[in-house]
């Protein structure tokens, strides 16, 4: 069976095009960049939403009753605790957005490197 594979490989025209693996890698990186951009966009939206919630909470008086929906039940919470939770959530989302931006920059750099390799091979032909 291996001899047959070798013979068939020889009849296909010889060596594999060196561009193919690089093009496949480029496409893979492109997909990863798209996923990261989606994640960054979602993080930005979440930060905006939570900052809006925080602004609304700032408008409340200190003795206002605040409820949190947990499943089908409204649970009473202290305003100070709610503000603290929202602030922590904003910090967490911003940290996640920063991580995503670093990953995005690294993937863009990797994509540029592969792109340069592809261009070098194309010029060499």
C-alpha cells in the first residue's frame, strides 16, 4: 500500500506547493483574529452596559431598595453591595478586554509574518 502511495505521489507532479501550508496557516490565523475581534467587541459592549447600570445606581438615594433577579426570584440587596459588585464586574471585563487586545495584537503580528513569508515565496517564483 505504501509503495502505491509513493507511486501515486510521484505521478501527481512531484513536490507539494510550498505556499499551501502558509496559506492554510494564514486562513487559520484570520479565523482566530475574527473570533478575538468579536470577543473584544462583546467586552466593550459589556463595559458600556455596566457603566450605564453604575450611573443609574448613583442616581439612587442611599436608603433605596435594590433587587437582583436570580432565576425567577427578586432578591433584595444593599445598594453599597450592588455598586461594589458592578464596579468589580467592570474591572474584570476591562482586564479581559486588555487580555483580548494583547492576543489580537500578537495574532496580527503573526499574520503579518506569514504574509511576508507568502510574498517572499511568490517573488521567488
